[in-house]
């Protein structure tokens, strides 16, 4: 009888020890973390990234990312990341930083006599006196004024005024741009995919600002008048996105 009791106690003790050991193994497996592959990083989140407006592309990846291992995103990613530039500065029409040879227009060879005082290089914001604006010699929707920025920049807005000394101004316009002289012109589109119509002035002196959302990456920019009062007359400034983006 004593042997049977001792054997039963031994079997119960062995079962108890085996159960504890099994629970410890299962618990250890549940607490193990799955290791991620070396070098893995979270994807960039366009809604929360920080952008370099001058073309460096989005930055501000999560701390776990390895920036040195990730190539710089293309400009298209940059624009998706930053649908609007929060900081702008004038390109330099008004200040004179933009030189006369950077501004051209349609039918420029016909600007003789009286029109020689109203050439495209006179299209400078807040210009005053005789010859204070660009006046298109022909009044139709095939006319344009063009700016060569001399290098690719991020253009974020356009300011326009009418002729300073007469009731002549542009009421609406479209925008074309390209980054190289050998590329085709691209129309700035609205959210529906149509050529965007920008509304311009309703008097000779007020400044109308149109921001580009998203901004454009371009060296050449054209304004194409679609409507005008009396005559196409333009004073203007371009806004450039600064490299301080928060």
C-alpha cells in the first residue's frame, strides 16, 4: 500500500513539473518580438512631411528611417508632398532683379514707333509713368508674355496689375510652363484636368494675386491673356517658393 501511494505521488509530481515547463516555453514564444529586416524604414507620409521648396525634395522621414540609404525623391513626389508653398518671395520684376532680356512676348519684332515704349520688359509691378506696362499690339487669345528665370525654380504665385495711366488691363489668363527650351509647353491644370483660368484685374491699379497650388517647377513661364478691358495691358510679378518650409 505504501508503495502504491509513493508511486502515485511521484507520478503527480512529474506531471506538475512537466506542465510548468510547457507553460514557460509557450510564454516565451508569445513574448518574442518579430525582428524586421535590417535597414527597413517607414514610408514617407505626404501629409506630415517637411519640404525643401527649392527642389531638394521632401525631408522629415521618421526617426527610424535611414536617410543615407534612400535616394532623393523626384520633383513630382516633392509637389505631392507640398500642395502649397507657405513662404513666397518676389522674383524681382519690381526691384529690377529680373533683367529686360529675360522678358519677351508674342510679335515682339513689331514693337516699333509708339509701341516701342510698351515692350514686355515694361511689365513690372507698380511701374509708373509713360511706358509703365506691357501692351499687346494685337488683341486676341494667341498673345503671350514670357519670363526666362535663367534656371529652374519653384514658382508659387503670380501678381498682376493693369496699365498705370489708362483703363486697360487683363481680366483673365492661363499659364504655361516648361523646364527646358527643348520641351513642350505644359498648361497649368485645375483639379478637373482642364486648363486653369486665372482671374485677373478689374481696374488699372489694384494688385491681384493668384497662388499656384501646387507650385510649378519651371525655368520658362508664360501668361496667355484670355480676356481684357479695352486692351491687354500687364504689370506683373512672379512669386518664388522660399526654402523655408515648415
